[in-house]
């Protein structure tokens, strides 16, 4: 049984103008504040209103939300294997399988795991990305993770995430 929802299309790439990237050895980690709207989806996927209405009916987590996204790329930024969406209404994470458009979205259970921001940064800090990268088809990246680099970068990611979340809270 597979938890979550699988789309046979890649997720939206981060907006580089609003993303701060950190080099983390074999990985590049992006931190972005994201405002997900139907209009943004239409523009990105060059979709029409009918497609958006279909998503509205079928997307289990909805198509409108906002918050910080943590993007886990290979070192050259060509492929995003994992994403943690630390969203206000429906926090979740993605496995973006290597070599194709398979995008597996999994709702996050804050009751079981605590706040998603702490959980996601903890995955970076403690090497918990390794099994997730392997699941996403990037075992070679998982094997090349450097715990010292990840621990250092996790602190920087946590600081920026906290700053962006504070701005979000102040804007509400």
C-alpha cells in the first residue's frame, strides 16, 4: 500500500529568484518561501482552467497553500529528489523519482512527528536523508553524504527557515 498521492508529472521547480541555495557536498539544498495558487499552477504547467478544476477536485492536499519549501537537489542542481513543503495548511513532502516525472506526495503527520520544520531539518542534520534519497532512486547520492557538511548546512537551513516563517507569521 502506498501512502499519499502519485502524480506522473514533475513538481514545480523552485523560483531561483526567491530561493537561497546551500552547497552540501553531493547535494544542493534550496530554501524558498512559496505561495502555491491555482494561477501559479496554471502558469507553470501551461494548463487551462479545466485542468485546474480537475486538480481542485482530486488533489488530496489542495492547491492553495503557503510556506517554506526545502528542496534537495543533486550537487549541480539538475534534479530535485526530495522536497519538504513546510506549509501552513497541509505540510507534506515529496519523493521525485530519478529519471522521470513520478512525483509522490506524502502528507505529514505533525501529531506523530512534531513540527515539520524541525523534522525536515533533523533529516538533513542526522543523515536521515540517506534512506529517502535511496527511495527516490539516488542511492549514489545517499552513499556520498558527508555528515559534517550536512550538520553545518542544517544549521544554516534552520536559521533561514525560522526567519522566513517569522515573516510569514507577521504578514498574517
